[in-house]
């Protein structure tokens, strides 16, 4: 496709790197240097020597890349790409939440704004949330904005109370326990995998709970042949593509058809080309909160 060649040429000319989340439209992988989950992409953002980072994902991801790379230009191809969960908490709500539980360490999910990150102790993603909470060595932790990820972490720990803010992901909450029951009946031999943003009743019923990349790694290693995926459609599309290319002989079924994050689907190849040509839309973070928000992410990246 001509546009793919044009984007690759622009990337070279501008010394740019393209990071793509695995919920993005699948054709974006053709131009991406790295495709994965939030943690993997944050780590890649931390190691790149490109001058420009084009983040094919949602705003908080591009903002996190900017916090890790203050001297680089970070671009979000389509300005509409927000995150409903990240928008459920702001600094005012955060302060109110913290004031109810004073002197307890506060963990923010990476799905939050830089302003919110600046007032938390440490950040986490879905693949390291458990490790991050454990690293605090505290019997109580405040966790925000995702109540379900927080409660899933709590269920994996003994003697740690995870006090959660009441945020959630509308896309993952569409998955109901009855969907899991129906999938078990329809695909009795399938392994069912879910993202921890799903309702905890759903997480309790499935065979594996993990971040998008953990789900993808699990199925690659597994000897099983059928998998039902309870997360955003982009993960299933990538697995189906890779199975075909590599002759895995594995089948993947999305738990139900409408598990789509519209925010993740705004970016197109045309937007990426426009973004590189015009160096837009640049993501910046206010100077007053920059260092504090950055430290919250850096503390996470330091946890081994
Ligand atoms: P991952 O960290 O698993 O990529 O999740 C990000 C996200 O927004 C899931 O809804
Ligand atoms: Fe946000 Fe949910 Fe979309 Fe993830 S899937 S980016 S949490 S709205």
C-alpha cells in the first residue's frame, strides 16, 4: 500500500518511531516499530533514541511517553483519542478520595492524566499492578481510577486492603458473567482469557487474567487450540492474523462482537501520515506538574 511506504519514508526522514497499542486498528502494525501493552510501550518509549515519538494509542499513553522523554516531540495522530476511564478522575476528586484515607500510599493506574499522576506515589499498568502494590509493603493501599483492577490485585494478595476509587472501563464492563457462561457452552474446549479491567465476577470465572500482552504471550505458548478472548477486539484480530501467518492452527473468538474501544479506533494510517508531515498533535505537560508526574512513572519503571 502506498501510504505505508510514505509513512516509512517520513519516519526515516524525521528520525521518528511509531509505538502502537494492541487495541489500535490492526493495519497500523504495518508502520509501527513496537506493538504491545502500556508497560511494554512505556519501556520502549524510555529506550528510544528517535527525535519524534508518534503514539498510536490514547492520550494518557502519549502523555506518559512525553513524561519519560521530556526532550522529544511526542505526537498523538488523532486528538479525539481519549480514555473514558482516565477521564473519570481529576485532581479535585483525587484530593477528596485521598482526604478520606490519609497517610496511605496511592497507586495510580497509567490510565490517568499527568495532573492526577503528579499527586500519586507510584504508577502501574495492568501487567505490573500486583508487583507495584506488593513493592509498597503496606497493609493498605489507595488505588485509582480502576476499581476492578484494584480489586483483582487485592484478591491476589493476603493481608493487603486495596481501597479503590470507583472508576471503570465502559468497554470491559460490557462483558458480563452470562457471556462467560455462554462462551463455555459454545466453546467447551476453549481457554477463556480476560483483562483485569473486566468486572471481578467475570475475572473469577475465566481461566487466565492478564494485560493485553500477557494474554497474547499466554496463547502463543499454550498447547491448546481454542481461545475465547475477553478484552478489546484488536487483540483477537492480531492473534488471528499471527495464527494465519505462522500456521499455529489456533482459533480465537472474541467474547462478544461489540467489545471495541472507540477511543482506540480514531487513529488511522492517514492520521499518522498527516501527524508526521505536520508534526502534530504535539502532547505537552504543564511545567508545574511535570517533574512530579514523571517521578510517579519513573518509580514504576524502577520496580524490578
Ligand atoms: P494494557 O496495559 O493491558 O495495555 O491496558 C491498557 C488499557 O487501556 C486497557 O483497556
Ligand atoms: Fe480506556 Fe477502556 Fe479504552 Fe482502555 S479500553 S483506553 S481503559 S476506554
